[in-house]
């Protein structure tokens, strides 16, 4: 078990290294092919009408005159050993893991990422609870009343839920519920859970529901299929033969087995989501990792792009590991090797 | 005055897209406490459907049930689903075919026995666990204290079957149905399990129904034997009678294809040709006639007229158009010698 | 008392005296009128209090007054900082007036216009209560000199002032004497020494670069996180990338500040808000003003325009911004002026007008200088019936050029900009009428000037004959608009906004304008330059841009000034 985890962690680190190299390369090599000089890169980070002197100074400061490999090395060094940053008026110390300073806001990336991940985590957890409860409950009921009106309408809605884009549903629900009826908070509303948990939940309610609808649909279909399969298993008959009440049979025996694939899918979904619920955050103007990533890419903000890409990759890798470990817990027949 | 278990004209039909499946079609039998009934028949003859029907496990499904099932003076087909549920596991229990799939793979053997016990007994988990260990010990699982926490897949086939038995017996059921308890096991283990069941039955004085393909198994264990074919009873009587003086050609076939300890097991003497009948389009007349070597001896009635289950001697019922004398003659002069010669 | 300069009289409607009284705007429950804040004050009021809520679809380049250049930032910075001068907070052309802010009066120039002297008002304090001195202004100017640390701000002062040789700014040349550029003989006086005469220096002095910065509070790149206020508002909380809150600065003394009514008690700004959401919130009244000054987005237009109630809440001013097409003489056969003229004749300007959004997007223009700027004159060189282009004249020009059957070339535009794409397609169609075949070349806007349409070598190699461009001015003087896009001496290896105007006479005349003290003469010279550029057909103007702004609900004292070209953030207030 321990060796298994160690092996997976080493694999994950290698994976992150590759992701970072690819990201770095895309940033530099694609414009290079179009003939970008160090100054052309630097020109993205100066005000309009900046003089050539300004552009050269900025190119120098951002290290664009060094070979890409050297720049990458500096990035890695910052992560393991931290770095120092000249603010003009003094020197700022950026302790490891230092993803550098934003080319745009001049702010250290790491604290920003940590701050943003609170938003994404809040969004993700609330939505996950809703979609798990809603999706699984719908799926179970649909499976138990297979072919009924409830089943058919639930599955119809589920199909629509999966196919409707969130910026569409998000915008519509904002206009109706926030601006029309005033029931929910407007876009961009946010307060940390530690400050005011009630307000936190109120602010996030609409994003939660919108995001959850998208996922709940998938989970309802998944659960329905799983339940239809497990409820036909012999051990269900055994449970009934023991005299167990039907609810116990469904939940403790049927659902327990049907949940296994759902745990897997959920782990991966949640990992991906933690890397940034890009569309939801943009639609609702929530300052999470997803919006950070979009802004970073839009602004060609390399350190921010690197930071958020690596963090997202880390979440996915961790989610994968957790899912595999969890699988062994959920299904005792699975052996980790 | 009815028997402890009294099944009268039991019919269990399943409407399907292809037509009505008559899995059980007019079954009547009875059983007393402390006695054992063996039900034999080929695959698909309706044995499992019958036992699930007695336990009320078709309730809520799409099965159509009719007839009467009396258990200890109570009729079960008309009783409420919840009432039958309360009896299940406590008053009547079942040992299932194929214990690997019949036990939940995600729960330990102990947990599953504990669950069975606690449904009917208001005790703490600790007490129930002690009981589960006890039960595992009783059915011959070595070191039950540690094995109680194993998962089904960590048990061998024989141990799983013992665990299944332990689970079924955990609430001292008065009626125990064992659905092919030994099919998946090798002969030595088979013998052990059968011994175990006999011992336990004596100990608990319960009524036992043993279901199997294998006449040999029931012959050792049963007081009565019921032979099923195509959802119907074709021969029913005391074990010795059915085993030593069978009168139905299908029973002869079963005996002929019975593996015996004194012979090569793979060898089948009188194989029954053909395959079991469709339960949707049951052959007209005698359901067995397409496969019966004696069908032409009934002057064409076999194809047109459904034979009745008739008393041929006290306590012995047979469903065949052939005259009883003819049947006995055939048995004595042709079948029996063939079975004995080799 | 503090209102005097700006919201003094509600009838103040410069240049647009024809408007009915109702057009001064609506009170709560009153009727809304479109363009109520154009050239006049919407809902005039001097009532203080309330919270002004603003949303920004993007983010500031920086809140640091020494490191910012965005138009809305220059407008907004005046809420928390006081430069030497400022534009009067007044509607329409009146808002073009430079008035003293930190200084007691506008600059006193030496006869050669090379030395500019300003006297500071007494009693102006930083938010911590320390008195502002001329040294703080000098320090602000010296720190913004360091473009490595502050790369966003305008470079005017670096270029104009007579800095000592090798000077690197307040950080790297810490104790260096830079009195050759900026002198502070006493705490109240600041003198700027220019390398060359520059008559428009006052326009530079209104920019946030001259907002004082206390040296001991300067944290370089981190100063943006807490700018020390001298204006009526100071930062209560500032989360870069998310938003900030301004509250009243109790050290601000209205007696020293005749320009700012400072109506709201509190100003909340959210940044990085989804653009469609901002429009929805403006409509619902959840937000008062969209800070970015870009106007209503494409998604909300079809909702707003057909709805009279919503349209009545919009303002649609003509801006000092021109959308035009560069015709690049480096690319054959456009080196021949007749071939360039053929394009100018053939273009369907009515279709271009529609490409840029039609009625609410702009007005057809024939000159580069925007209508509200000095020197603007309609130039009727390429007139055509219904502005649909003159095919005959275009063919004649082609014949003179030696390309009677037309020619092929490429047209560049910014991928992300749907209007520019539509403009390029419009040209493709109308030029095809005379056999000029255009191939569309979209480029990413981030690198449009640095790598593609602003890079002479790329343009030549890839035969980019036409490039869709647009230009707006930094400050409301024609110099600020025209110099950057007509002076050929500024053309460099890459990153050019202009590479098609390369006319020696124009360059010469620009030098004359710099030294010309008479504004009327300057205006006349700009008209001549404009005419030359259009006559040479190196630039083909399409529309003078109009913006479509939406007023949130419950605003008071709102107006668009010609200097800001969007709602003036100094004047505005909210109802309670
Ligand atoms: N729920 C059901 N729906 C339709 N048909 C069913 C259902 N359950 C059982 N049957 C049919 O009833 C018939 C009898 O099945 P049953 O399981 O009782 O056979 P069996 O005698 O137990 O056979 P085996 O020895 O293989 O266990 C089979 O043909 C089966 O297909
Ligand atoms: S009735 Fe005829 S066909 Fe049926 S078992 Fe008897 S002999 Fe065979
Ligand atoms: Mg069976």
C-alpha cells in the first residue's frame, strides 16, 4: 500500500513536470514560430504608446532575453527554492512554492491561487452536494419506478440538463431569479464562509444550483443504470429473504453497490472542477481558479497561467489517486498493486 | 387440520413480452415440522420460482400468483407484503443457489449474518456479532472469530455455502428452504454440507425443503420427494417409494442420469434426450411426451390430453397416461435391471 | 460650495441649448430620456450620501497613478488623487477645460514654452494627515520614470523633460539630483524643464502621473495595493483582481478643492465581472455604472434598442475615436497613389457604417480628426451618391495606376472584434466591384501590432495592403490624437499603430505645431495635415465612433464630458 502510494506520487510529479514543460513551450514556441522577438513578447506588458526603451526594460525584467530553457529553469527553481522580486522600492521575498509574480498585476501568483481556490472549493462542494443528492435520488427513484411518468420526465430533463450550456442557463437564471425576482444574489456576490456562512450559502445558491443541474443530470442517468443492474442481483434477493424492509434493501444493498462507479466518476469530475469551473465562474463573475485561468490566458500572463495549470493538473492527479484508493475502500475485492 | 406447510394448487405465472411464462402450474404438497421434502427436476422446471413464491419474494414484482400457501395455520398469498416480510428470515429462511452471487460482495460475512439477526432481534451489534461467530462455528467454519470479518470472496466455495447456511439459520427458522445447496461443490464437501444440514435440521426440528437436480442427494436426506417437470408435479411420494419404485418415465430418466458413488460419475445410463419444455408454449397433452420413450404406449393421449396427477398407491402420486401396471412392469422388467447391471 | 465648478447650474447645456427642460433627466419616477447625459446634466443634484456601485468587465492596468493609462482609469483616479491640473467636471465641451487642481492655477510657461511653473494650493493633505508638498509631486514624477517598474503609464514626461544623463528614476538613481528636469525651490512651487518647447504641457499635467506620492510610503510595484489618497476618497479595502471600496477621506478639505462635488459616501467597485452580467445589472439597477466606458455589449443590444423604456436610459455620444482603414504604401501596387485612391473611391461607406454598428455605432466620417476636436473639417475628396462608393471614379483611378482590371491584396483585422471583421468583409465586397480582390487576414488582437499589422517587415512580406484600425485620443487636443498616428518618425521595427502615413510635409508641419502658441493656427495646420493624409489615401476613415452607454438606476448629476468621453466619475452621485 505504501509503496503503491509512493509509486503513484512519483508518477504524479513526473506528470506535473510534463504539463509545466508543455505549457511553457506553448507560451513561447507558438509566437516564436510567428516571428516573435523578446521585445514582441514584452510589448504585451506595457502601456499603449510605450517607447522601445520601456519595452526593452520590461523584456529584460521578465527575462525574455534568456533562452527558453533558462527561463524554465528559473521557474522550477522558484517552485522548489522560492525567489526574490524587485518591487523597485525594495525586495520582496517569495517563499517556495513560488510560481512567480504576475506579469500583469505584479502580484505573487501562489497566494492568489490559494485565495481563489477557496471560491472554487466553495462552489464545487456546494454544487457537488446538490448534484449528488439530487442526481442519485432521482436516479434511484427512476430505476425503482422504471418506465413510469416520473422516470420518463426525469430522464428527459436530465438529457436537456446535460446539453444546455451553463453560460446560457446561468445568464437566464440570473436575470430571472436575481434581477427579476430578487430571490438570489447577483453575479459576483461572494463572502468567505468563515465570515458569514449564511450569506456565503445565499450568495452561492444560484451558481450551485446551475452547476449542480448540469452534473445532476449525468449522475441521475448513471445511478439509474447502476440501480437497474444491481437491483437484479442475487444478493438483493438474499437481502429481501432476510426480511429486510424495502428501503434497507434499496439503500444498503442496491445503492451501495451502484455507488461504486459513481464514486469514480465523481472523484474525477470533482478533481476537474477544482481546477476551475471555468464557465460557471465566468458567468457568475466568481473569482475562482477558473476565472483566474481565463483572465491569465487572455492577458498572456505566463506565471499565472503556469500556476493555475499546474494547480489544476495537481487536482486532477490527486483526484485520480484518491479515486483509486477509495475504490479499494468501497469495493473490498479490489487490491492495489 | 392442515400440515405445518400446506401448498395448494400453487400457480406462478409471469407475463412477458413473449407470452405468459407458466413457471409453476398447479403445485400441491405439504410438509410437517422435522420432516424433509426433496424437490427435484431439471433446470427451468420451476423449483426456485416455487421456493421464492413460498417466501413471498415475488410480491411487488410482476408475477401472478394463485392458490394457497398455508404456513403454521396462516395463509401467505393473501397476506400483506409487510406481514410476509416479517416472517421472512425468522419463521422461514432460504439457502440460495450460488452463494458467491447471493452474498453481497461489499459486506463482510459477519456483517451479513449480523444484519440478518438484527432485523428480527433487537440487540446490539456486539451481541449480534457474538451470535454470528457462534453460528459460523456451528456450521463448521474454523476460527470463526477471525473469519467473521472476511469478505465472501475470501471464503472458499464450501465455506461460503456454510456461511450462507449460518445466515439462514441465524434466526432459528421453522421452515428452511435449501435451493441446490451443493451443486457448486465437490463430492466430499457436498457430503459434509448435507450431513450438516441434516444435523442442524434435527437440532432445530425445522421443516426442510431441499431443491436439487440430483435425486441422489434428496434420497439420502428426504422423507418425501416431489419430482417437477415443466412447472408441474409429475411424481410425489415417500422418498423410498419414489427412489426405489418410481413410476413416471421422467423420474426413471432422472435416476438413469444420476451420478452414483459406485460408478464413473460422468457416465449417464439413460440420458433424457431433448431439452426441457418451453414454459410459454407448453407442449399439449403430456408436457413430457416429446422426450418420452413410451409416449406411443398411451394410444395418442400423450399428445392431446393432459394427464392427471393420480394416486397409484397410498401416498404415491404420478402424472402419466400409462396404466399403473404397465408402468410397474416396465420398471421391474426393463429399467431397474438396466440401472443395476452395471 | 464644492459644487460651484461642476454642477453649478442645472440649466447648463453647452452647445445644445435646444433641449427641453425635461431633457435634464429624470427624478425617481420621472420619465427617462435618451441622451439625457450628453452635453447636459442628467438629474442635477448636490445631495451627498449613498453608495455608488460600479462594475468593471476587465481590470485596471493599475491603480497606481504612476502606472496607469487606461482612459477610464484616468477618469477614475481623480476620485482618490489630485494631479496638478484636471479637466473640469462638466458636461460636453465645457468638460474640455483644464482647471487647476493641486495647483493654484494652470501652468505658467516661459516665453520659449520650455519651462513650466506651478504653485501648489496650501492645505492639501494626504489621507494620513501630512501636508502635500511640491516634493511629493516631484517624487511621483521621478518614480514613474522607471518604466521597468511602472511600464503601463504614458511616457510623455520621460520624453519631454530634461532628465540628467543616465538618470534611471527614483528607485535606481535614488539620491541623484534631477533638478534639470524637475525643480522644487520651495514646498509650494514646482518647475518643469523641457528639452524642447511644448505648448500643450498643461494637458500632460492633468494626468495621474503628477498625483503626489509620499516617498516613505512608496512600495514600488506594491503601491497599487494601497495608494495614499489626496482626493475625496481613500481605499478602505483593495483586492487586486476582484475589486475595491472607496470611502470618504476625512483629510480631504473641500475648501482646497472647488472641482469635486464628491457626492456618494462610498464607492464600491467590482472588477472582472462578466460583461453580459454587467449589462443585465445595469438594466436591473443592481449596478450604477460600468466603469470600462466601452458601452453596452453585443448580447444586450438587441434587448435594449427595441425597448423604448430601456433605450431612454441610454446615452449615445460621438467620441473622439475614429475607425479607419490604413492603406499601406509599402505594398505594391499601393505604392501608387492612384491605386490607393481607387480603394477610397470604391469603398461602400454606407456598408462600412453598418458594419460598425449603424446608428448607435457611429457617424460616417471623411476625415481622420474626430468631429469634436479642433481642426476637424469634412473632407469631400471621395464623395459618392448615398455614400455607396463611386465605381466609375475608382475604375478611372485604377486605369491611371496601370491596373485597369484591379489587383489582389490582403486585409488585416483583429480576430476577436466582430465589427472589424464585418468592416473587412464589407470592403472585400465593395472593392470586388472594381476588380480589387481582398483576402481576409484575421490576427489575434494581443499581437496585432507587435507581430502583424504593426510590424513593417511582416506587412511587406505578407502583402498586407490594408489594415483595419481605430484610434482614440489620450487627451482632448488634436495633437494627442493625431501625432501618434501621423508622425512617420515614430515608426519602428514593430508595435506601430501607424505605418501607412509617411509624408515628410506632415512631419515638418507637426514640428511647427509643437512650437505654435496660437491654438487657431494649430487647428488650421491640423486640418491641412488631415487633408494631405486623406488626399494621399494612406488612411481611409470610416466612422467617427459613438458609444452606447446605459445609465443604472438612481443616479444623479450624471454627464458625459468631452474630456472623459464617458460618464464623468468625479461629478456623479446617487439617490438614496
Ligand atoms: N421473473 C421471471 N420472469 C419471467 N420468467 C421467469 C422469472 N423467474 C423465473 N422465470 C422462468 O421460470 C422458469 C423456472 O425457473 P426456475 O428458476 O424456477 O427454475 P429452476 O427449476 O430453479 O432451475 P435451476 O435448476 O436452473 O435453478 C424458467 O424458465 C425461468 O425462465
Ligand atoms: S403420459 Fe405418456 S408421454 Fe407422458 S410420461 Fe406418461 S407415457 Fe410418457
Ligand atoms: Mg433454481
